[in-house]
C-alpha cells in the first residue's frame, strides 16, 4: 500500500460509536465487475430486505457481529489492501454504511459498493464505484428496483444484470435502451449460476450488437460457493 496510504489512514477518524453489523471481512480476488481478478478485501455487511431467487449470500441475512468503524478501518485486511469492496446482503440497509464508505475513500482506498439498486444510492461518496444490480423479472424482485437510481449514474459506476432466462435477457436489452445505460457507465451481464448456460448468454450478447460486458463469477469457478472467497 505504501507509506502515504498508511499515513492517511492514521488521520481518518470515524464518527464516535458508529458501528456496522458485519458478517465477514476477507481477502480474495474480485470475482466480477470491472475490477475482476484484483486482490480485494471484502467487507460483507449483514442483512438484506430482498430475497432474490439466485442469492448466493443468504448466510448474510442474519447473525453478524457489531463492529465500530474505527475497528474496521484499522483491520489489517483493510489496511493492507488498496481495493475494498463493501457488499452484503444489502450494505445500504445500514445507515452507517455511508460514513464508512467515505472514511475508506479518505484513507486512500479504491472503493466499490455492491448494491441491489433497491435503495437510494445518491448519498454514496462520489469517489465510490457503485455497482448497481438491476433486478430482472426472473429474480423475483423486479418490483424492488429504484429506477431513479439510474438517472444519477456516473461514468465510473457499473450496472450489473444477472440473467436467469432468455426472457430476462430480452427484458434487460429493453431496459438498457430505455435508460440509455451504455451512455452512462459500463453494463455487465452474467448468467445465473445453474440456470442459464454461459455459452448461450455469450451468444445472446454477441447477437444483440450491444457493447455489453459478459462476465462469469471468477470466485465460483475457483472456490465454488464457499464463504470467505
């Protein structure tokens, strides 16, 4: 990380008594999005108001452990890694997530936030790359999409769509066109694990003529569904 980042971190102070409920903090390779393959520390927050059919982190719905922000910021796994991904569950379901993201940026980290898109992303620090997961009809949670979020997307944000069927893909193409998403930021599509043949989705992307980024979940190819990876 270098002395400059270490020095910056020592000057960052989280709000007194601010805390988050945490399921796990671990270091791995980023498995998806534009930062795929980069060594990353993941801070997984507990709790989520959604119940997507393909969820691979349902173990984060309950339990967890309260940790003060100062404690999280000084965690060796956080201090020792440039790239930090705050994920869940749904991180924005905890209000203290907002100052935590800001503190991570102030400490010099490259920060990304994985969010369902069901909650307002506008309070998130502008330095954070917001990875917004638009819920498709076959996810079971399409009604939870907060469409106003798409109007505020920035160039360094990302939109992700998990595709569960051909109908989902056709719906996604309509939404991408309607909201002019490719003019706003990177748009990534991935097959729902075990539901859509990856090669089929790859061909749909090619046939669409759209500049979509096809992705597979690298961490699942390497480690399966094992928590902590």
